[in-house]
């Protein structure tokens, strides 16, 4: 069964948090934790491999690379651990938004650091 692009995007809302939650589980192997950390960092990063302003190619990394990284990460995580984390992640969303505002802190920190570095390089 093929999923539409909209369905895939909706699935990413629970896949990325589920992958993040596996980082805290003792049962997750170290190599899966490494791939999970890389996947979550890329998902939350304001910097893409191919910038979004480049027509067509700019969105390919969001449409192909991130789901591919998630699929690889999920294969490395024990099935039962991922199922538990996926159930926890589904409870994190309400009406298409995170239930708690502090889930946005990592994204805000990345942007603040990036803006700070840019300002630092301009003025100092």
C-alpha cells in the first residue's frame, strides 16, 4: 500500500519523536542510538543537505533522505523497543501540534545558536 506525500509527512510527526525516545532506552544498541541521534539532528536542523530554495532538488532531501534515515534507524532498533516508543510518541501530539510547548526548545536553541554565530561573525 503506497502512502501519499501528505500521509508520509503526517507519519514523520510520530516517527521522529519515536526515534528520539529510543535514545533514552537502555535496550537500544549503541549503533542504533548513533544513527537515531544523527537522524533526529538532521530532522531538527535548520540546515538541509540541499537548500530548499533550489527548485525541486531542495525538497528531495526532505522527501527522500529523512524518511530513508528514519527507515534505516528503525531497522537497527529492536522492534519491541520501537513499538513502545512509537506509542509514547503518538501521545505527544494533539490536533497536529505538540501537546507541550517545550518540545520546541531544541529547534529554538539550534536557531538561536545559528543566529548568534552569524551575528558574532558579522560584528566581531
